[in-house]
């Protein structure tokens, strides 16, 4: 089977916040690439669906990074995100 990924992924373990609608979920960043991320969430809400827009926030001291994302994969406790735009927050 051919590799479909366009960007190399890097394994990591970092706490992140996933914002979906008016809700916020604490999660763990499992891997990261230039084009997206895989995040594990202990209790992934059933309200999240493929194609939904959300935000991913993680700290890169001294600033936080906030990324607009699109949900592209859903597993039991993991959500695959495609980055749309990133912005540094002071």
C-alpha cells in the first residue's frame, strides 16, 4: 500500500487543548506534521464529526500556538486534524 501522507510525522507527547464549538477538551498530541496532528482525548465527544472545524492550542513558550483545523479522522479516543491556519498568541 502506498504512503498517502505528504509530510513526515514526528511522535510527541504534549498536552494540548482542543476547542470544538463552545466546548474545550484536554488532550495529548500523539504526532505532528506540517499538515496536521493526531490528538488523543480521554472522552472524545460524539458531537465531533468528520469535516468539523475546530481549534488546537499548544504552548511553545513564551507564546501559545492556536491552529485552525479540520477533522479528517475519528477513532475511539483519537482525532486526526488537518491544519488550516496557525497563529501565535502572546
